[in-house]
C-alpha cells in the first residue's frame, strides 16, 4: 500500500479552503464560465438535500430541540407572552407575521 498523507488543498484548514474556493467561484463568474442553476435545478437540489437530511433522525431531533428552545425563550417560565409578541408584530419564532405568511406560501409552491 502506498503512504498517502494530506498534501496541498487537503492539508489546509477549512477556513483557508473556503477562501480559495471562494476566489475560484468569483473568478468563474467574472469569466462567465460558472454554472448558474435554473430554478428547477435548485428546487431539485433542495429536495434531494432535504430528503437526505430528514433521514438522519438524530440530527432532526437535535434541530427540533434547538427550535423548541428558541421558540420558548423569554419570560422565566419558558415561553414568551403572546401579548408581547402581538405588540411587536412578531410570532413565537421571532419573525414577523408577514414573513411567516410569505414562507408558508412559498413552501406550498414546491408540492
């Protein structure tokens, strides 16, 4: 067997790799050779990513817990007062009612 050690790009830390990759992406866009996704390609990629992610039950549990923690921050008893949110024009997730409505409409377009 050959001795393979990390060399070149693989030996760099993640931050340095991202920096170099970013420069390459910017150069490709300037040159006009970068691939630009159509809305259909982007939709398909998102669907595939969502399917893969949702199969990871441990990860889904983790993000569910985080979401629960964030939606119940606030007044000492673990949940925000709806009255406070109503006066601020915000829902329990911290976004405005308009943002929630827009997101809901967008999510139904993909079905």
